[in-house]
């Protein structure tokens, strides 16, 4: 699916209850996993030791769950754009589940289902997305998160 462009985030209101966008695929290679491990100081062997991880139930290293979660803003920015937006903020998460592992070299993408969009102060909109991260070749999603973002229009 291609980038969905809207004049402003208020244009989402009629789309509540629908899938608004699907991101492009992103490959999660060992370099990305290692960089995340360095950034978070989480060097558990299942993420960073390919030799040891080869003997694990996964058969390879796997991405950190929080690495998968941290990709949500990237997926959203590449999938939905508001032309009159002057600022977007991550407001938080209502629910997150890591429903399947992400083996090294997996290809991931996100689906954006609009749960709610409501006006807030300072010419803003609070947008609640159900973001479902899929792994190519897997019938089960790897992450399902209810994410709340705020967009401000100029």
C-alpha cells in the first residue's frame, strides 16, 4: 500500500473503525538487532549470539520485542501523512502484546486500524490506532499494540 495523505488529522474521523494504511516491508537483520541491543544495553544471547541462538527453539537470533515496538513510529510516518501537521507526539500505549518471535532477517510491516480520533486542546487530534505488525510468511502477527498519538495542526 502507498502513503495515505490527508489535509489534516481531523479528516480521519469518518474512517473510524476501518483499516487506514499498511506500511511497506522492513527487514530486521542482525545489524539492526545489534544496534538496538547496544542502544538499550540488552545483550541477551537470544538476540546477539547467532551461534548459541542456532541451538535455541527459534533456530536463530530473534529481535527484541521492544525493537519491534519501537518501529511503530517509523511504520506510521511512512504510511500516513497530514499535510497541515506541525507536530506529532507519541502519547502512549493502551495495550501491547508480542504474539510471535521475529527471527533475524524477518520482513515486517504494520497495518493501521483506526480505533478513534477526537479533537483535543491546542488545535489537536488524539488518534488511537490498533497497529498490527506482521511477519512475511507467518500467519500470526508478531506484535499487536493499541497506540495513542497526538497530532497538532497549524
